[in-house]
């Protein structure tokens, strides 16, 4: 049997889809064939992978069933995932999905490879990639889990690239003084304390995604957790201020050492030299950057830290491809 893999990217022309192509050049999935799918608007357009031009196919069942596909990497929005992920599975593929469609389904693993790799094995065709802000936060939380996580509070500063092509276009448009067509207000020169729609409990959908997905990934159903998510006028990388209460006593130096040694985290924490995580540092990197770790000045059981990552890479494309690699490696070992 061939060990080579046939991969499809669904939503290849989008922000995440293009990054999937880029990261696939860096993380080797032993690819035999690569198929690109998008809507009929981009069908026929060409994208480059390893110096080879690949023509985008329209996403139709006809175009899926005539091809053998091992892994389908989805980044085309929730409606497309809902309709087409089961079709890919029916024709033999494993789907790794970037939309929120399946994330909270108890039969579908929600995976961050550094945190809960063991959960991937329970999949029955579809695996979910968590929300971008959640992915970067569960790495430091996994480090802190040994002290007992009592409560977590997130405040996010999320880049416009998190809204895909439309978010970037609105930043450029409003920078020129034109009216927004995507966000409810000008994102230029503003911070919008709204990401996605408001729910009945006064939180936004994005905030509740962070709450529920964190609990699922860490397998801490009763974790006290809350979030405020803001869109900020920067093009790429999400920053999150995290406020965490721990059950057991801790030393900041030990936590720093644990963060430094955890795979996927880069510790940038030396305030005397003004060393801390920045979007400009995390941009186009696969790691999660952690810094400003300090004891809460009003409660010695709590710590504060600042967490920055590239939302299109670790928050989407890189994590998706790391999940595929996890599956491939689990078959070969
Ligand atoms: N941006 C992020 O930080 C981020 C992070 C994590 C997860 N995600 C998720 O990833 C998904 C894509 O996000 P994005 O930021 O890449 O969005 P985007 O830039 O707007 O790209 C959307 C992609 O979906 C394709 N598409 C739309 N309707 C389709 C249809 N009916 N059939 C086939 N393809 C269709 C588009 O193709 P055309 O070009 O042909 O229209 C395009 O390739 C979303 O579910 C999003 O929530 C995004």
C-alpha cells in the first residue's frame, strides 16, 4: 500500500486556504496529489504549490467522487462544511474542518496537537479545528493545568484577518475614509467590542466559542471561564490577555520554565529589556508567544499573561496540518 497521501483543500482561494497551501510546503505530509476546491467564482483560477500550478475545481459531488482523497482540509465556512464534509467522508476522506459547524458535537474530536493529541483517535471521519483565539490560549492553559485551573478570563485583541478576505478589505476601505461594508463600524481607528452576533446571554458567539471550546479541549467541563472579544485594526495576529486563578500554590519562575519547555510555545518575557510578545513578532510564525507573566497584584492565587499567535497559521492552517500529520504518524507508528 502506498504511504503517499492525496489531499484536498476546500476553500483554497480564501485567506486560510492560501495559507494551507503555504504551510503544506513546510510540513511534509508526503503528498501524492493535491486538489483545490472553491466556489464556482474561482473555479478555473490557478494557485501555485511547489512551483506547480494547480487549477481550482468547483466544489461539486461529481468532482469529489471521481477523485481518491485521503484528507480534505476545509476552510470554506460553516454552510459548506455542513453540506460537503459528510460527502467527502462518504467517499473515503478524513475531513479536518476549520468552521465551527462540528466543534461542539460530542462525537467529533476538537484537537490542538500539543494539548489533546490522544483525542484524535476517536474520530469517525470528521475532526474539528478549534476557533483561532481558543487554539492559542489552550497551550498556556495546558501548562498551568498541573496547578489546578480554577477560573479563566480572556480579553482578546483580534486582527481583521480573522474575518477572512472581507475583514482585510474593510480595514483598507475605512483607512481611506470610505464607509465599512463588512464590520458595523469603521475598523480603522476603532476597537469593536463585538465579534460575530450577540446571544441572549449578552455574550457574542465568538466569546461563547472560546468558553465552550476551551472546556472541551481541556476536558474541564466545569471550568469557570469568561471572555470579551474585540476586533482591533491590525492586519494579522490575535493577542489575548489571560487572567487565571490556580488552585495550588505556584512560583512564577517555575511557570516560566514550564512555558519555555512546552512544545509550540515561545516564551518572550523579560520586561527589563522590554521583551514581550507582539503581533509583529508572531506574524507568519507557527508558535504561540507568551509573556508578561505575573502574579495578580490583588489576588496571589491568580496570574496574568499575554498570549499572541498568527491566527491564520497556528489559529487555522498550521493546526489543521499538524492534525493531519498526527493522523498520518499514528498510522505509520
Ligand atoms: N481567518 C481566520 O483567522 C480563521 C481562523 C480559523 C478558522 N477560520 C474559518 O475558516 C473558514 C474560511 O475562512 P477564511 O478566513 O479563509 O475566509 P475567506 O477568505 O472568505 O475564504 C472563503 C473560502 O471559501 C470558499 N467558498 C465560499 N463559498 C463556497 C461554496 N459555496 N463552495 C465552495 N467554496 C466556497 C471561497 O471560495 P471563492 O473564492 O470561490 O468564493 C474561499 O475559498 C471559515 O469557516 C472561518 O470561520 C478562519
